C-alpha cells in the first residue's frame, strides 16, 4: 500500500446530522418525551461511543452500561442542556467521565473478563487489513490514555481541537500537547509509520 | 489572500495543527496560513504523509458493535419505562400511595417485563419475593412507616432467586437500609444508612446493578 496515494482526508466518523438537527432531536425528547427522537439520537451515538470506549480498553459489558448510563442522563436531563457547547461534546463528555469512573473503580478489583468479547465484529475487509489494524492497535496500546483519546477524537471521530478540549475538560493547548506526544511516541513504536516506506508490516 | 490576522507561520504552530488539517476541522482562520506553511516546509509535508494513513487506519480498524445496538437500546428503554411507570417522582415515598399500586402502572410494568423477557433477560423476579411470608412480615412495617429518605436513595428490584439472606447481605454491603416497598412490581426503596457518607445515588445504583441479584437499580431524585 502506497502512502502517497492517500492524500484525501478520511471521512471521519461524524454524525450525519448537524448540531442543529441533533438539538432538534433533543428538544423533542425534552418537550414531548418522544421515544422515536430518543432512539434516533441513541443510534447516532451508539457506534461512536462504542469505538471511543473500546479505545479506552473498556470491557464489553462496561461499554454498554456506560452508553446506557449516558443516555439515561440524556433522557432525564434533556431539558437542562443549555447549549453553550455542541450537543456532541456534551454527550461524549458524559460518557468519557463515566468511563473514567468505571476505570478507576475497576483498578480496585481483580482483573475480570477480557476487554474483547466474541460478539465484537472487526470491520477490516481483508486479512491484510486485519493485520494492519492489529499493528496499529498495538502501537496505540502503548500510549497513555489521554493521548490515545486525543488521537481517537481527532482522527476517528473528527472533532476540532476546541471540541476535544470541551469533551476532555482541558485547555486547548493541552489537547495539542497530547496529540504532539502521541504522534512522536507512535513514530517510535511503529517505525514503519515514520519511515514512510508505505509498508505497514 | 485577504487574511489580515496574525500569520505566525511558525513551524511549531503549524505542526501542532496538522491533525486538524487532516480531519478537516482546522479553524478557518488557521487553514490558510497552515496550508501555506506546509507548501514550503518539507518536514510538515512528510508529517502529513505519515499521519494521513494513520488517521485512515484508526478510522477503519475499530471494532463495531452495531449488532448489539438494538438489544442495548431495548435494555435502556426498559429501564426508563420501569423507573417512570413504577414510581412517579412525587408519589415515590408518600405513605398514602404505597398500599395500592394503580392498575395502569402495573400494566406498564408488565409491558416492561415482557420486553425484558423478549431480550433474553430473566423475567422480573418479583413473584417469589412477594409470596414469601417471611419477606412480607419483614417489609410490612417498612412500608407502613415509610419516610422520605434524607440521603441518597435508590429503587431496586431483586431477581426471583433472591433469598432474605441475600437481601440482607446486599443491603449491608452497600450500607443501605430499606425505607419503602415492596411496591406492585416488587420495587423497594433503599437509602444510605449513614447519610454522612459522600456517595451519590447514581453511584449506589451503578454498584447495585453489578450484583446478580439486582434486576433493576435506579437513583431516586432528591
Ligand atoms: Zn513545518
């Protein structure tokens, strides 16, 4: 695979809806307690949160619980969202804080079930893709959680620097620093990336 | 090129913004000068060539749980239905309402239970608990003397196989005491025994849910 052939920005995993449209869904939830709107919003975030949380090395059952706890908050607090930030940063921020709490709690207990379970479906379409994906995952696993998340929110979820700062409750410059360190570390642990040889393995 | 703002054109600043050039989310006022810098900076161009495939790989390589979304939502909705239909907030711990559960609420509870069953969970295990003489005797006084708890409180439903000893053990472990219930569908209200503890109702509910004997656990809004 030639690296130089890829010069278009990958379409990030972003909502097909604009922030305004998502806010309209939230308004229907807040004012009319509309299940259909709630279901739609849930569907928009389910996959994105799953991805983010699995990057945080959460266990399968914890991921679902955190997503549902997050949307429990969305359902019960829909009318309290004041809209200073984007709806997405509010929702993802809730999930992030819940995940941190869960991780903290789990550090206090013995290691339980595997973070990966049998109903996990990988998306790579080929064996080669699978290999590359594992290779990248191994590199990402070496990053501290905050750096991994910053990279994930940027590259996979397509957020702006300011949005990431809101989600992670940190200054914009901290986001930049984390990304900077993540990029440097990855180049060290995945030399093929820095080599630019185009050979991932 | 009418851009009149700062044009820092420093390599370090551009370098820090490259990820957002890649994901297309760079601020409009930065895009112009960063792109200009990249044109003349070999190092930044190489970095872009390194980072773009990384971005693509990260986006493509993640696991997807799409198949379980429907089931996960059903679970959440059951939870919402259960909490909203079983105990309307204001009537929650009002003693007058406790004795009789309105038929409508029971029906909605049953609907919730059917959903639970349909998605493969055990049916709400309330019958065994309610039929137990021992439990009845134990909880009657609680029901009658119900007061609004001062500290964090939760509503919970135990599974069918829960014994009195299990209930006692669960309550002790979480430092809870029963302050209400059982309601029509076996909903108990429990409050933190020591209200000086710094723990939220949400946290208690989350911890309770981890217990195999707890079918539902929801924080009571104060
Ligand atoms: Zn440069």
